[in-house]
């Protein structure tokens, strides 16, 4: 994980999938580690946050949108 990726559409889909599986009581483990930002343009796909809301996972959408506004 890199901080520069937080809120990217790829992360949104990944988090939404994990939240859905957990809600259905699947047992899993995720092992992430933080690495330094590398200055490239990955993580820039955040235009979806300009929408009013998203029905995939409304709570997650609001949390990510709030984080990105900071």
C-alpha cells in the first residue's frame, strides 16, 4: 500500500469486495504493508468521487470521499 493510492477506484472496488465478503461472514485475513510513495501517477483515478454518491457501498464511498477532501 502507498498513501498515494488511497481513494483510487481500484482501492474502492477492493475495499467494497472485502466489506461484502465480511458481511456475508466469510473468514479471511489481509496482510498489507505501507511503502513510501514513489511519485508516479498511479492512484490518480478518483473522478468517481465527484459523483453525489455511489450505490456499491455508500458508507465506504462517504468515508473515502471525506478522507480525500482533507
